[in-house]
């Protein structure tokens, strides 16, 4: 039996390298817009989850401390990032509750609007006046989401 002699590997030629680079460029060209759309969608879904969680947190805090809780919808000075702030403004016995304050920032590009900028929860966790919170994205392909707080 004769052993086949293997030729030494000489590496890639310029043509082969150009073909590989063009294939990678095509993959990136098609994948980049899809990745951006998926990331925008996940940010919008994250904003919905943050808003719903902050409402539930305010309701739970009101019941736990048996005190009025305020949920404030805020915007930074550049109008770029919206946030939701939960605060307990009153004192109860010897416990100072105005120290309890939590801020829930929303992803950049997500806007939040409501009839009331401050939503008040009574000590039982109910909203004094029902309101609607509208969450929207500045991306044209996404619709807005409406959350009714009662």
C-alpha cells in the first residue's frame, strides 16, 4: 500500500478571503435590522412590565404601611427618559414614611402619559380616582399600550 502524500496547506487566497468577507457582510446586512426591531420590541415590553409592576408595588406598599401612596409619572428635563416614582408622603406613629421612595426608570424612547401625573392610592390599596396610563414607543412600527388603574 502506498501512503498518500499530503500537500502542505498553503492558506487562503485573496479570492477566497473576499468571498468569506462578502458572505459575512450579507449575513450582517440582513440580521442587523431584525436585531434592532427585536431590541425595540423587548424595550417596549419591558416598559409595560415596569409600569404594571410599579402599580402593583404602590398598591402593596399602601396596604403594608396602611398609608397613602403616590405614584408620580415623571419626565427628565430633556424629555428623553420617562420614569415612575413611588413615594409615601405621610408619617405613621414613630415611623417616618417619607423616606420610602422608589424610582422606576423606563427605557429611552418609551413615553408614558396619563390624565393625572400623580396617582393616589388610599391605605387599602385602592386608587382614589381611576385613571389610564398610556405607554408608547417612538418607533413607528409599535402600537401603544393602555393600562387602566382602578
